[in-house]
C-alpha cells in the first residue's frame, strides 16, 4: 500500500483556459508535503495499520495479512480508510479526517497480468519531440479532459482485462516515468476515457534529475517489484518505441523468462528510433513481440495467441 500526504491545493481537473491551467500546473508541482506524520489505515475487517510519512510526504506499508481476498469486489479491489493521528493537520473534504483508498488484490479469476506504460502508449505526449517540448505543452497547458487517448487503446485494454474467456479479471498496472505530482491528472484521464482501473506507479519528482550512471530507471524497478510480488503470474508488457521501453522489456524478459509472456510496443513517428527498435527485435524469438501500428492490429495478434476472446 502506497500513498502521499499533501495539503489540499483545490486543483480543478476539468479546468479550462490558459491562465487557469498554468496555475494548476504550478500548484501540482509546488506541492506542500505533510512530513513525518503518523497515519492510521483501517481495513474493512477492522484491522488497523500504522505508518509515518517521510521527508516528502510519502508512505508505504508492506505487510503480510491473511483473509484480505475475501473482502474485495469481483475485480479484486479492497477499500480502506486513511486518517491522520494528529487531529490538527490541515485537511480537506469539509475538514474530515477520513480519506478513502483502494488496494488491488488479484483474485482467482485472473489468468495473467498486464503492465503498461502511459506516455505515447495510451496517451499521446510527444516524448520523441525535440527537447520533449510537446511533453511540456501537453502536461502543462492541456487539461486531463482535453487529452485524447490513442485510438482503440481503451477497447484493447478492456479485452486484456477480461482475458481469453471474456470473464476474467486480469489486473492492469500502469507504470510511467512521469512524476507522482501527475497522479490525479493521469487517474482522471484513465477514468474519463474508460480505461480499466488499475494501480498507477510513477516516480518521485526529486529523483528525475538524479539518475546515476548504471542505475536502473524507476520504471524498470517498479516492473521488477510487480513481478516479484506475483511470482506465479505471467505478464504482458506494453510500451512504446520512442524511449527505452524496448530495452527495459527485453532485459526483464531475459531475467524473468517464465513470467513475461508477450511484449507490445506502439510504433512512433521517428525513423531513427523505429530502425533501432526493429533491429533490436530482428532475431528475437523467445516470446511473441509486436510493433503495434494500430490497436486493431494488437487485438488481432492477442486473439491469435489466445490472450483475449
């Protein structure tokens, strides 16, 4: 279970107008963290867990608890409640000290999991643009309601979520290089465009410019954490051909050969990058790999390999 404690900035996710969007972006990245504060998490069965936020307001609970699967809905979601131990903390929701949260526990209905990138995989961001100027424009000057998903992506993900019989509840994890500051923005986008609900795993804004030579990208680390958390699960990895998804996915597939069952990579409009990706997979035959030109093509491929109905 992971989360972050922040002072409420009253950000309107449906904001319109250039000035309003600029103010929203400033609030989003100039967040006021609630540091070193004790939290109480109450589960539906009455179990209480306690944790403390760190220097940047983040908290994480890694605990082995029995019987939680019986408390989830059909898709594996368990609702819980978070509260501050300190009743004087500045709060939102009409000054309530009760904050809802959800935890995904894949159940017996799941036959495999999906780990998907977000940028240029389900939403056009422009990561291959010069100096990534399109990323800045799209993230700062466009609201979540005005962002358009890649055509057919939501339908493809729903088919993967329901699996080979159309009745499964396969978990979908969204993993991105974007900072946690964009969490609510991305969550709203996924819901607005009817993508299957799933955990969104991002990286700390403070670490974006701190990468050392030889360090694995945070996305790489998050994916490995998922595979280790569900060692009996097979996973389909979905990304794009614009950045480093191909390299990360090949390395992970080699490290976890019994768990990675297929790789899908969205093609991007960048000749040099596509040439490199095609060369990378030219003689790769360990698992099915598809460079995706359209969602229809991905759906056909997934159906041929019995991933979807």
